C-alpha cells in the first residue's frame, strides 16, 4: 500500500511535469507571494529630491526674512540726501550745475541786466522769464559759494543747497531745484533763500592748567617756533620726539611771540594748546602817490601740540590746528 501510494505520487508528479514545461513556472500561492526590495530601483532619487526641495524652501524663507529686516532698517535710517541704487540721479553734475547757476543768479545790477538775462536763459526752461523775477533795480554781489548738500526726491529731481557769502557780509543758504533727464539739466523752479547756519557757543574749559608745565613750555617753545617758521631741520631736530616728522613753514612767516600756553594736568605725555603771533612778509612797495603802513602784518594763531617730557624738557611729537575755543585760549 505504501509502495502504491508512492507510485501514485510519482505518477502525478510526472504528469504535472509534462503538463507544465519549465518555461512556464508554477503560479505561487497567494500566501506565498514574495515581497520585492525597491531601494535600488529609485528610492534614493526620492530622498535627493526631498532634500533639494527643503533646501529651496529654507533659502526662500531666509531671504524673505532678510528683506523684511533690511527694508525696516532703510525706512528707519534712510535720508533723501542720497539716491537709491536704482535712481541714478547725477548728483555730482547737479551740484556743479547749481553752483554755476547761482554765480549768475546772485550777481545783478542794472548795468549788467541784459547779460544776466542771456546767461540765466541757459539754465531755465524755454519760455521762462529770463530775469527769473528780478525787477531790474538794485545790485548784489556774490563773493563765494559752496555746496552743503543735496536732497534727491527721485531719478530726475533734486534740490541742491548752497552756502553763499554775499556783499555786506551776509551768509545765506540757497536751495536750487534741479531736473535731470536724458543727460541734460535745467533749473526747474525758482530758488529759495534760506538762513545760514546759526552761531554756536562752544563749551567752556572743563579743567585747570598745569602752571609748572606751562611755565616750562613758555621758555622752551620760542626756539622751537623760530625753527618751525624758518623750516630749519637741524634746530627742529633738537625739539622733536624721535620718529616724529615735522618740517616747518619754510620761511612763509617769522616768529613774533608766544601769547600763551595751556597745558592740562597729566603724565609725561600731554596735549597742549599754544597761541603764537606770526609776522607776515612785508608788503610790496606802494605805487607813487600812495602810502601804506611800514610795519608788517601779524596774526595770532593757536596750535594743538602733543609733547612728551624728557628729563626737564618737553619734546614735540605732533603739531596741528587746535579745537580749543577762543574763550578757552591762553591769554
């Protein structure tokens, strides 16, 4: 019976093999279906794409935050005195153009009215009054002018402010509106006269002077300033701190006197103020029939100096203009 069963099973197997050739594999049972690994077939591309997407999102967010912060900073601290990067207003040319205009506009007299109108017309739009409102009476003279600032309101418009010194000693500001386009310029409106800078009051001296140091310097500095006026390097070397470079005035003036020295208390290195009277060169001979004073002109000037004490003397390390107010200066 056992043998019969085996034979029967073998017969069945043989029959199955004949029914299904090797090119047609047996179908698998539903519970025996194998799972396939997909990692090598493209999953790494998905991870790379996700990484790139996150990087782009983070970059966009970062740049957006930076743009918001920069925008707030520029709004808080911005000024109309300078154009933005995209306006391209020709600032330097507009300043020079306004100075040329003011040189004509602030000089007038009845005798030069025709020439003035001709010169002003070069700066004004066609059809504008060539005298720009002047009634033809009186006279005025411009002595000097400088640009103090420019307020740019767009890619084509700005107001240039000039500081001008007029006859009679008046110091005023003049606002000149300028329009620029296609490489050209024009004064687009009537100028505005503005007050000049007010007179400021400097602070008073906040510390007393060192009388002992001032006395020593008053005795030593005349010889230094004599050499400084003439430019005598050999004599200057006796008073100069090693390594300092001081060349002198090469005879432009001659030494007159030390008017005063202010030396604050401190250590061996001090910043002092010294007022010196210079004698200017004599004036040339007067023409026949005229008389001028024979004494040379003199001018007191105040210097700020850095001095270093060496034994009982002081060496000069530097010399320049002083910021000490007139009320603070030595007597």
